């Protein structure tokens, strides 16, 4: 496979693996150092990889899986979504800590 096709295949694998370099290299059949060489010597390749925004793509993917579970009626997923996205409507778990642990009318007497 020529280098241009390998780079294109790598970019597609990089998108599908949400930016996982090792998995992308394995998918294309290159060693990791080749990836770094391309990154250092090919500005277009580096720019295209930078535009992938892998963390955002990963979050979008995971959120879509959560929505699938919610649509399927998965109780755990529904509770999780309410606890994280429904806070403004009171769906929170909180631990209340009493800051005033002593009564107001405590007297301290120092005896010598």
C-alpha cells in the first residue's frame, strides 16, 4: 500500500478508535514510530489528525450509547442520566454535613 493510502487509512482508523494511536497503527499495519514520523514531516497529516477532535467524538459516541440504554428502559442508565443532567430539577444525591455540631448553649468552665 502506498504511503498516501496508508495515511488516509490511518486517519480513518484514528477516527474510529477515538484517537487511540496503538489501535490505529495496528489497523493499518504500521509501527508507532511511522505515525510519529508522519506527524513530524507531513503538516497536512498533522492538521487532519488535529481536526479529528477525538475526545469530543468519544463523548458523543458514549452519550449515544447511554441514550440507547435509556430508550431501552435500562433503569441504571435512567438514574445516572437524572443524577448528572437532572440536577436542576432536584435529581441529586447529596450528603448533608451539619456544620454546627455543638449546641449553641454550651458553657466552658476552666477549673484550676
